[in-house]
């Protein structure tokens, strides 16, 4: 066996699978859900809208459902904490979605700097809709 063949075989063992297992994906989704709820608990005041959002987050069926709720979470947090702090929290949450979203939704998460712009653009659009 040549050096190249053994080197490639050794490197192939170091690669992680392209998609996480079902158990890993479920754990990642639950981590996202808990993080979203914690951000809402720490940063949103009382009221009907935060309560409805908590319920929607708790009952979102999958990562796509949670992904869709980011804009509303941003709007609620921005209303109570200001846009700058809310964007920071949303950027942290957005990074958790990297391994659980379908390829089309996750395509921009792999490029440094682009995920921050994506989170800010989504949040800004949500705020504009509410005004």
C-alpha cells in the first residue's frame, strides 16, 4: 500500500457523517428549543405575544418550524431589549441550526460572516412588517 493510499484511508476515518443520526438531530433540536425559550424568558416582558410565542416554540414539530419562528423571536426581544442585543442573541441561536436544517435552508450557514447577515436580514424584515 502506498503512502497516498494509507494517508487517504486514515483521513477518511476522521471525517464525520454528512448528516447527524436521528438521536443526535433530536437532541440538537431540543437544545435549540430550550435556547429559544431561555432567550425569551430572559429577555421578554410579560404579555400575550411572548406567551403565544413560547407555546409555538414548545410545540414546533421540527427544526424548520423553529427556524421559521426566529423572526418573531427577534421582534419580541427587540421590543424589550433593543435591536442590537436581540440580534446578538439571534446570531447565537442561528448557529445552533447548522446540522439540523435541510440543505436549502442551511446553505448560508456554512459561510463565515454570511450567517450573521442572514440573521440580521430576517430580523429586520420581521420588524418592518410589524411597523
